[in-house]
């Protein structure tokens, strides 16, 4: 696929994958003709449950403390680090000690939980709450701990779409309200209506799903992301949850592994090249217009080939070298090269990976929308705390 913003070199076709493509295309057509709220959230026609007046009222806010877990935070964190807005966000998405000022008048707490009963979100909220501070909740419109707390505080409540699970919620209120607070426009992220008209996008999607399924049947089940862009690490944290939680069921699925490049050239690459062959790879690179450059006067003669090179130039050379070696060793890989770092590009990436994951689940006859095993740990944690 070659869109204006994203160039994708797909996997070299696996045997039998071409036969599967027609089946995947039929699944794709079935999916896009289904009344699916996840798909609706990716389209410009989606109606957010918050108002523009709320965004205007928070215009002077300089700091946002976003409290959430998993899909309630990953999407917003990915947007924040990929696009680097001026407004400061603190992401409280795990247990840790917090060093920022809780009483800053120009900050708000944004608390996100679909169920309204997420233990870690309740715990962190309890530690961080200040009754004098603006507190905004995104949660389902039903009885829950956070809904009760919001009512007690007389706080603003944004209704979480009941039909969109956390890991799929980045283009709904869950990701777009934080994006608006960062200064971005939701309509620029929502690209589905445009992408469905793009034959290259659909072809790349169908070919990719078909090849991954063929590899999966060969027990090649690790999806390794070789990420050459440090500002995309959280994007692939989001991808990791999306794939693992959606497809890891019935002793089946795909294990997503994120490798930070070029650092992992010096640790994991030896295994990738010569270890157990149960990985398929996605190489990811972003072309930067501005990047730190080598100071020419400091280069020794032995390394004059570095003259006038930027960090982005050197990283791209490593990226190309990895492609060449992987091809020579016949390792299954695809490549994403990002030409523009903006809302539209990120929206297209979110859309691509969401559709890919849903189609993989449908083809594997797995429900990609639930996560039954995780609920077991939640229930037993509650029992331990009650009996402690």
C-alpha cells in the first residue's frame, strides 16, 4: 500500500495465502456492512457525547492528569507521544508514586473507566482527588463506583459508549476528548470513510491478514514490532493490548512483542536472526524533517561517511539494512514508512490495526471483542482484598 502519508511493503506472499484473500475480502465486506459501533467511531459522522462548550471551558487548562488503565489510557498516550502537543499530560495508568503537584489550579483530573469499577483507576483516583479541582469522568451510564463518586462530587460525566470496549475506544470519546484537550481535531483522526474508498488500503489490509493467518497455521505466532521511532513506542503499547487481548483465546492467538530500535540490534537481534523461527516482523519508521545532525568537525577520517548525516538518516540506513538481511534470511516481514507525522496519519494507523485485528479474530473464529480470562484475576483480587 502507498497512501500519501503511509507506505506499506507487505509480507512476501506465503503459499496458500492467495486462496485465503478471497475469503478475507468476504469477511471484510461482511464487517463493514454490519452495524458496528467500533466502526462508527472511526467515521467522521460519529457523534461524541461531550460538547464543544466543555472543550472551550477547559481551554485555559495547562495540565491534565489522565487516570485510567489499558484501553482507557493507551490510545490517548499514543496520541500524546506521537504528536507531542504543548499541553502537559500526566498518565496515571499503573501503580506508582506521583511527583507532580496535585493542587495546581490550572490542571484537571480526567478519570476513564468503561465499567466504572476498575480497581486500579479507583485506587489512583482516591490518592489524587482534590475536591477543589475539576474532575471529569468518562464511564458507562450505569450504576458503578465512579458514577457514584462523580455524582457525589457533582462532576462532569461523559458517557462511554456501551458497545465499544476499551482497547477499541481510541477514536471514540475515550481518545478524542483527550485529543481535543491536546489541541487536535477528532475529524482529522476519523478516516474510515476515506480509507474505504482507497483500493490500495483495502488490498494491503486483506493481503496482510491473509499472510498472518498462513503464518499462524505454521505456528509462527509472535508479532514482533521493530520500532525505529521512539515517539511511537506508546502506539505499539496500544497495539500490543489490542492484539493480545482480542486474539489470545482458546489456546490460539498472536503474541505482540515491541522491540525498540536501534537499541535492540545490540540485544535481541541475534535471536531474531538465528534463534527459533516463530516470529513475523513489522518494521516501522517515521521520516523526520527535523533531526539532530552529526557535527562534521568532530568526525575522524575513518568515519567520514557520517558527514552531514542526521539521526534520522542513520536510523533509516539501519532500517534498510534490516530489511535487506531479513529478505536474505527469508524471515517474514512487512514495513511501514511514515511520511507525515499528523492526526490523519495516526488515525489511519489506528484504523488499519483495528480492522486487521477484528478480521483476524473473525477468520480464526474467535470473538475479538471480549476478554474472559482477565476477569478471573479481577475477581480473585477482590476476594484477597476482602479477606486481608
